[in-house]
C-alpha cells in the first residue's frame, strides 16, 4: 500500500514538474523583436515668445513614413526606438513687422519609449512613455532672415495605441504620440529688420500613425 502511495506521489510530482516546465517554456516562447512601418501625420501644437518684435509662431504639419524597432523583455514589457524625419515651414506671425517667412527646417527626433502591452487576444493595446532628442538641420532661412538657428533639445514623449494580429507574425497598427519639445531659436535679420531676434518656441506635436508590423 505504501509503495502504491509513494508511486502515486512520484507520478503526481512528475506530472506537476512537466506542466511547470511546459508553462515556463510557453512564457519564454514569444517574439522578442518587432518592426513597424507607419504613415504618420506630425501636427505641431505650437506657440512662441518672440523678443523685441513680439508675435507668435506658425509651424506647418508634415506627413512622412516612420520606422520603429521594438525589443520585448517579457510578453508585456518592451522598449521601442522610433525613427523618422520631418520638414516644416515656419513663420513668425502677428509681429510688429507683420508676418515673417522664416523658411523651413528639418527635424530628426529619435525617440526611445518604454512600453506595456496588454495581452490576451488578437487585439493588443499598449501605452508608453520615454524621452525624445530633437536635432534641427537643413535650415532654409527664407526671404527675410540672414540666418536662423535652432537649439538641439531633449523632451518627454507619451504614447498609446494598439496592434491587431492578422496571424502569428503580421499585424496592423494604430498609434498616437505626444512629444513635448521646446527650443530656443535665433533669427539674424540684421539686413531686413536691423536686429537679431531670439525666441522661445514650443512645438509640442501630436503624431498620428497607421501601418503594419512584423514579429520575429
């Protein structure tokens, strides 16, 4: 009888260990790399404090492709690097000298986000937060300014969205981000206005994206 009980206990322990190993394997069995390609709309929510001549700023929207690379630490937690570059027309509006065309500028804003993904089905929503570094390059000074300069800035980024799985690898994606960006701009307009003008510019864009992705 004792031998039968011991045998039964060993059998139950063996089954339990096997199930635990299978569960552990399932937990570890997830795609660690994910790539998305989106079409995005970058819409600044701009404002500015302009020295000497007063007024505000107007920054155009931009529509560009965006690539992001995601690495999963677990099924729920990941880090995402977002890569895109955008071009925007810039104007100083309502100044003492009227509206001033300040040409256009390219922004390169690599953004790193920590994300939490809600799992449980084909519909996978997520939220994220992180940091953004924005570099300004390719400045076209426009017809008035002799030179326009923008300072490189670091800002916060927040994100929400969802993936919809089409199969084990491919999925659709919808994403919204908000970046909080403020830069100092210097406009050398000595030739036209006889002055160099400084401005504190808040860009703070909303970024709406839709696209598809691949899990590896």
